[in-house]
């Protein structure tokens, strides 16, 4: 009888197992992660929500159906398309050469790209005046072939290239650097020429990173303002149209053009990010 009244040792009392404790910890981490992501989304997306809240279908329609209202959109698309073409042709090989250390003094090249990346856009515009302005040797050489790097579409492309090229080249370099060079070597051992090995092996594996670099460059080109306002005030692209409308008629009149710029600039980075995530998942899975 007395044995029934004896206290049970604490060690004998069953407690939550290690599996249950780990599951609770993972659940708490997921909840905190979702809450943190929600805060980030709220902070970053709140300006877009404010923009949409201050717009109406009537105001957007009235602004964009006016004569010549869509001309800045055409200019931005044209200059952005040319800029992306220049970056693909010139920046992609440069990124591969830097990633594979095929250039002498590769660190010097990278340092130059980083300096260009860190320069404020307004400073880039001022420096472009001294580099390709009409009174410079480069400007005179351009004039000889009937090109002008001041207040022309060509000037707009030059400014956009300078603002977006460092982002693209460094992104492409990182994409190529993520591909093991041994894969290229194995392809060449199997009979591929170096160019074919890059095309068949390296480019497909680096494509998600290249797509992200291209998307960032596109967003930078479409939103270029600092250098553009110095060397390419005309013809107006969307950023300058927003600026001049804001100065002339106020904030409400500039909001429809801001919406157009978002619609044009954002889908490409979002699509590139989604595709790159899926491509990496297929490669790993």
C-alpha cells in the first residue's frame, strides 16, 4: 500500500520528444519568416500601393490619351532596347573573360567597373560632358560620322549604357563564375571546340544568372535619370517626362507616367527572377 503512495521520479515522467521539440522550433521559424517577409513586402510595396490609391481610371486615361502623351514611352522603349542590345553584344563576352581570368590585369577591369557602379548618376552625366561633349575629341569624332552625344537619342543610349553596364557585366561575370570550368574542359576533351563548349555547356548553365543581370540592367536603363538629365534632356523618355510634368503641372499629373514606367520596367525583372529560380530548381532537382 505504501508503495502506491511513493512519488514518481521526475525522470519517469514522459516529456515532449526531440522530434516534437524540433517540429515546434521549425514551425516557429516559419511563422517568424512569414511575418518578416510580410513586413518587408509592406515596406517595399507600400509606395506602389500609394501610387495606385492616388490614381483613377479617368485620370490615367485622360493623361495618356492626350496628343503625344505616349511619345516618351516610345523613346524609352527604343533607347532601352538599343542599350540592352549593346550590353548583350559587348558585356556578355567581357563578363566571360573576367570570370575565366582570360584578360590581363582582370582585377583592374573589375575595379574600374566597381568605380563606375559606385559613381552617382549625376556625376556620370557631368563626366560624360567632358568625355563625349561636342567640344571634346570624342565629340568631334562622333560629329564626323553625324552622331551627337548631346540631346539626341544616341546621347540617351550612351547615358543609359553608362548607368547600367556595370550592373550587367558584374552580374554576367558572377553567372559565368558559378559554372565549373572543368565542365568546359570535359566538353573539349569530348571533341568540342572552345567556342562550342561555351555555347553548349557554359551558356545554358549561366543563363539564369545572365537573365537576372539583364533584368537589372533593363530596370536601370528604363529608370536612368541622373546622367540623362545632363547629356540627353531631349528627347524625353519616361523619367524625364515624369520630372518635367511634376515641375510644370504638379504631382497628380506626373503619377500616370510613373505608373507607365512601373508597368514597363518591373515585369522584366520579375519574369527573369521567376524563370531563373525555376531553371536552378530543375538543374538541382
